[in-house]
C-alpha cells in the first residue's frame, strides 16, 4: 500500500503509523463522498458543466471509437491531445450512447483519478513534512471547491493532474530499492501527462531537471542515471504521437497543433487577458494549408503584434497573471457574491498557509520547496504569454496544497542535518 512507505513520525506528538493510516483512509473516504456529491450535482445541473472543449473531446473520442483515430474532423487531425479522448472512447460502444453518456463516463474517470490525486498529495506531504502536514494537505485536496468543481467537467484537468503529481511523487520518493524501475515508471507517468495535455511538456521537463538538481546537490547515488531513464521513457512514450504528426502534417512534434491560434488569441487589439477566440481577426491562410502551416501563420501574426506593442503586451501579461491566480473565478456566471465568498474563504487561506510555509521552512528545506513550486512557476510564465484563467492553475495547485500543509509541520531545529534529510526524501 502506498502509505506504508511514508516514514516515521517527525516529532514526539506525531501519530503512530497505524493511527495515521486510519486518518488517511478517512480522508480518502471523505474525498470520495465529496466527489460523488459533485457528480450528482453535475447530473442535475448539466448546464453549469457544459463547456465547448468537452464537446470537442467527445467528438474526438467518437472518431477513435469508430476507427478514424484521434481527429476532430478531416480538417482538424492534430489539434487535440489524444489520451483523454482515448479514455472516453469506450463509452461510445455503450448501446444508444450520446454525448451525455460520454460526459457521465468522463465524470466517473475524474472521480477515480481525483482520488489518486488526493492520495498522491497526502503521500508526498507525509514524505516531505510528516503526518500532521499530510493530514492538512490531504483535507485541502479532498475538499478544495475549485478542484471539486473540475471533477464535474469533462475536461483534462483531473486526469492530467493525477499523472503529473504521481510522477513527481515517484521521482521524490525516499525508497532506494528498485530505483531504476521507479524512474522508468515516473517517465511513463510524465509521458501520459503530456499526452493528456501538451502544455504539460515544459512542466514535466522542468520538474525532472529541478528534482535531479536537488538530488545532485544533496544526495548520494546516481540521480543522473535515474533522470536519464525517466527522460528516455518519457521520449519513448511521446514517439508514436510524433510519428503520427510527421505522417499527417510533416512535423516531428508530439504536441498538438493549435498553439499558434491560442497565441493569436492572446495578443492583438481584441485581447483582454482571457479566452476570446470569437473576437480574433484571423489572418488569411492558403486554402490548402495544413494544421502546422496555419499554426505558423497565426503565431507569426501574434508575435508581430507583440513586437509592435510592447507596452500593451506587458499590460496583458499582468492581466493574465492576475486572472490565473485570482482568488475568485473569472468565468461568466461565477462572479456572484456566493462565489466570491467561497473563493475568499477557501483559496485565500490556502495561499496564506503556503506563504507561511515558505517563510517557516525556506532556509532549511529550499530544495523541497523549489520542487513543489516548479510546476506553479512554469504555469505562471506560460500564462503570462497565453491567456490566463483559473482553469490553467488547477493542475499545479496540489503543490500549493502540500505547501499549505507544510505550514503546520514542525520546524527542524537542526538545520545542519537538512542536506542529509533532503537526500533521503529526494533520493530515487
């Protein structure tokens, strides 16, 4: 069981391993009930959980189920990351299946992956900061209202988040046995995370580099060997998609097309920092242009506008930053008083606890803190360029939850032994 390797209590007042294991079971049971409640609510109020991207995933899943591959249409063959629609495809084999059937299937997948995410957050917090911190972080992950809301959405956030944080958990595991097998498994999980969301590739690579750097500084053993194995397996996991894209559009890239259109959405007189494809004035493209060629034209137009309007581009970057890390929701229909109260009563305290943890442990555990913050820093930088939204921070919030839990962890009075302890936590 995952929680048997968590380690010994970090202080005299820490619970026994048996008590902590029971506590973890209660957290997971509570998380399950909360997610079931969201799924029931989503079934009763489907209009609140109906997003355009969800219909796109359902259409791609239908093409997969019918043997046409992960395409949206004959003109859009490489614009959707393949893994999530692949998970949805079996639902189309259910007799009389409809889009709503796919949405129900997706929510059940979110429930399973969401529980895995709560387990990963709890385990990693216990590894790094002890049982008391793990209890707090696990409860936050179990009941965070924005994270719960995304369990009702047929979108990639929950599946992607689960793969990403399970990989980071394995890469930072204190287990020394089966080190290379653990690195290979982490590489597979990172590959799956990128296949679920292309924008996760910079995060996966940054996490791998930072974790390896922390190990090299503080650990004995061969962290470079583990990193090389994880990176190789990650590349192999992405190779089939790169080969498919080369066959279809002549580009050796595992990443979906569409980033050029998103960049043009992000820069221009129509841009306000948030989503708005319907407002974009699209440049002309040759009628026979494929997805990669259209992307290049859109990207060049966006970059040309940004070069010509540096002040406006900087202003947009700050607006995107504010939107991504906003305490309250930005989406239309979620700006009412009740939603603002929920945001200020749940998101703001988590931010404050995370800040408190940085102040409390920053000097002694900087390696661990940097690992936890790396995904959030990557998302911040990416979405100061691309459009900003609370949605895009959801997959990196588990690192913030772990930091929030660390605010209640005991401060290590013997900082001289911190490199040894950090080596134990990150040796893999």
